[in-house]
C-alpha cells in the first residue's frame, strides 16, 4: 500500500505541476550555472558585516537555499558531507554534534558544551552533548554558513572549533511571492518518506511593511526494526513547524524585523543499531525517545547612521525536550534500568553591535552580548512493576525507584570588537578581542529521593527498599573570565587571489558536575565524582588562499592549520553505576589541510571537490589524567584522517524552453575511534565499548528537468546501499550503539516559485 501511495502521489504531483507555478530559478534548480553566475561574488556575514567570501580571513563554507534544495539537504548530515573538515556525529534524530578540525574526544560530548556552536539567526541552540539538540528545517533560509576554526571573538564560548549559522530569509517588501517543495522518497522496500514545504510572502504596505510565512511537515517511516519492542521500522519521524516574519522599514535608515518560529520534532525510537544482530536491527526493552520542541521569538532593530549601522537583536526561546533511554545493558539486562529525563530550557539572548559604514582605511565592529539560560531537568530512574513483583521488591510507588529535580542557570556577559586596517589596496590587517564573564550553577530541588533498588536487584535481595531523600541544595557556582583574540594579515597579489594568515583562540565555559562529591552506592571503592572542570583553551594557527582563475571557471579555497588544545574538558563514566562526570586532562594537537575547488571546464559541466586531511591526537597526559579519563598519550581523537566529497553536474537544453540536468556526488569519510581506549578508573583495562567507525563512501545521484518555472527531479541517496557504521556511541549502557547510513532511498522532488 505504501508503494502504491508513493507512486500515486508522485504522478499526481507531476501532473498538477503544469497548472501552478512553483520552482527555483532555472539555473539554480537544475544546478547549471552560466558563466555570469559562476563569477558572481558570494557575500557572507561571518564577521558580523557583509563581506565577499574571498576577503574573509577564515575558512567558511556557505550554502544558499538554491544549493540546499538542489542537493536535497534538509539538515545537519547533508551540511557535514559538503563541508571540508567536518563530521556529523548523529546517533539518531535530534541527537547531533559536529566535529570540526578533529576537536572532539568522542562523538557524544556527554555533559560537555559542544565544540561547534549552532545558531539560528542570533539564537545559539547547541548545548551539552547529552542534550536533545534539534536538527532544524532548512527550507527558505537565506544562507547557511559553516565557519571552521575557533570563533571566540565574535561568537563566544562553545565555538571552540567552529560555528554554524542558519540565517532565515527576510520578507520582500516589493513582491508577492510563494513557493512549494514536495519531496517523496522510499527507503528500502517499505519505508515511505514525505516532506512538504511552503512559503508565502506578502507586502502589506509597498516598500515599507511585509510579511513572510513558512510551514513544513515531515512524515518519515523508520527503517530499523526493534527486536525488544517488536516494532518494525521503529525509528519513524514526524516533524512539523513553521515561522512567521514581519519586516517594517518606515524609513531608509530604520528597519524592524520580528520573527516567531515553532518546530516540533518527534522521532518514535532511536536509529542506533547493533550490527551483531543483523542489518538495521536494534534491541531495547522500550523505545528510546529524543523529542524536541523549540519556540523562538526574535526582534531585530537596525538603524543606519551615516557612519555606522546599529543593530539590536533580542531573542527569547523555550525548548522542551525528552531524553528517554533504556540503560539495561549497563548490567547485561540483568534487571530493568531506565531513565526518563524531561528538560525545559528558557533562553534569553541580547546582542547589540555597531558596524562602521565609512569608506576609509579602517573598518570596525564593536558590540555587547548577554546570554541567560535556565534548564530545569526532571530525572526519573525506573525499573518495572513486573520485575519488582517477581523479585519481591516492595516499598516503591509505581515503577520509579529514584527521582531527582534540579535546574541549572548559566550567564554570559561579553564585550567584543574587531578592527580592520587597510594598509593599501592589496593588504590589510585585522585584530579582534572579546572579554567575557561566564558563570554556571546547578541547584538541587526538594522532592527527590534515591533507593537501593540496583543493589537489591543485582544481588537478588527481596523486601522493602531503603528510601533516602535527596536534600535540596545549591551546587558550587563555577565562574570564568576570559579573553579571546584573533589577529590576521591578508594580501591580494591580484584582485582574484587572497592570501591570509590568522591566529585565533577559543574556549568553553567551566562545568559543574551535578553529583560532585558523590560516592557510588554500588561500589564504595569506585571513583568519587569530582566537583567539575575548568575551561579548556584552544589556539589555532592558520594559513589560507582563496582565488579564482580563467574568469571564474576555476576557483579554490585552501587552508592549512595547527591547533593546540590545552586543559581539555573530557567526559568520563564511573564504572560501577555509569554515572557521568566531567574533568580536565592534558593537551592535544590537531593539524591538517582543507580544500574546496570548483571548475567549469565545459559549457554545462561543473565539477566540485572538497576535502580535509586531519591528524588530531593526545600529546601530553599525566598518569592520573590517563586513569580517570581512559585516554592514552598519542591516541587519536574522534576524527577521521580524511573526509571529503566530489560532485559532477551536467545540464543541457532539450527544447526551446526545457533544460535537463544530472549530477552525482560521492562523500568519503574515513574511520575514526569513537572514544578513548581504556576504562575510566581502570587504566590497565581496554574499554569494552572502544571501537571505530567504518570508512565509507556515500553516493547520491540527482536528475531531472526544468521547464519554465517548475522543476521535477528524481534522486537516489546511498546508491550502493552501504550500511557502514558512521557513529559509535561510547556508553556501555546501550546495547545498540552504532549509527549507520540510511538505506538506499529513491525519490522525486517537485518545486515551484510563484
């Protein structure tokens, strides 16, 4: 029935497209580029001002909406495959962490602030690694920018290895516009994937007031069977949301932009599998759920003075999330052991900046930043009433044997600035500085309790459990005052080539362990949880070249870097009860090269090649640091040696007003370790969860036609149906710990603008 529905929907969409006009502009939708488009300058705002990409002295990859649509990129995974030096660690939907330039000790980042900051406009949505992190819809965005290397000067803590910015599109004050995109696919033999997107833009007062709205809906069948729950295709997904933007420009100097957005992403089970069971199979006693609901409100006011532009951006967001996971493999399924964690984030961000508009030798930006976040988390550790009755364990109300309620408050206040001085028409220097103050504190609330259920269950004891109330209290407030800086020199020997050298720093905020000082109830001789960790530090040295030749028929962006990472924040697990904690260890170094090359050797033929070679490893470690973290001096960090992709696109006329096109992309990611090799607390034992991802090649093809204003295309993702392991989860509590490529997926896309 699903196949019949899929075929019928595709036919209906194709036949109906003749009567409505919705498509990307011809060249961008088909992927063809005329010579004029090829040499068009790409403008980015990575430095908080509009600059040509060629002039920005950092490594930046930018994606327009047309490019995202043409390549079928709807989220983080597609961005990572097209960005050199970047890997997407994705156990499952809404559980995402980027690794850039090898700066990661594992792909999970549990309890740690992410090393790559993720922004939707001015809102940072990245968090610590054992949080649900939304993979937002990317329809009708102005641009996605991925900045590699530390961005501490302009983007603050959390941008230790880079920052990704999702910039939504503003209303058009002059034109009535609308667009639609329908994407229907089939994964494997029976998993239907449906994606619907629509936009409307309406000027309310010509040249002064306009409204733009976007809605989207994804309904995707899963492709993983859960043997424990008996559910086939258990990891299905429903994602629904939209945004509304009002733009008011009463004068040429003043603009007010107001945005409200909502997205609710609801995967029904994890996508992690256990290859020992067979392809696309997992086993858990119940589904693992990582749901996310983000509501975001922003007001940005911009005023243009004759000499500078003043921007004030105020953002409030509320992020509800669930982290429901089966922990039974911690004890080899000897007893039911589950965690239901409900988290509620309240975030306020205020940034005010002033950007010069003069045409003199000096360009500058100066600003202030304030960030407030409160996260409330309700922890409920559960067994099952059936197991309690079977073992004669009494004294518990329902299936919960431990509850903990806490909230964490984090603040960041910073001032920042950058100045560029043009020595002459060919050379300029840039200096940037940010001073920030961070604090974070966790407060345990009344009402929680612990019990000795695990001990009773493991040792076959019966009778009433011992209930111990968890006392309310304030944890230690961790504080850090930090400078971040950036300095660069840029030189243009000719107008089409820029050479630059940059030094930049980054850091993460200190971390307080929620259970600092706590001994294990299972094994009192195990590690006592440390109280927390201080900030880590990173410095990046980079040389780069950006250039174009033959009137834009050949372009290249090249970069070489060396990174020293000190006082590294790492996540470890206590052996006896799998309690996670954060601490600091010695030093690591990452060094590598990145490249992006485009070429148009023939009319209608475009070639794209990008890649990165990275060598990142631990360089200095004391015996105590090795013991507590499981790290080994000389051990690789969680990043591949080589990662990259190659694309060939060809377009040609098939009639007076019809263009056909075809493209093929192969993305390659090398193998890398998922975590440190030894057991934390037992450095003489190899960690049983230590493993590597597979080296894999993901091949996607796309083909179609463009006629007038509509576009119809077909595609195949993962053409070779590769089931390689792309992610290894470091935690022992999961029986199914491996992320794999989605099975081969066939589909059709129909798009139109009107």
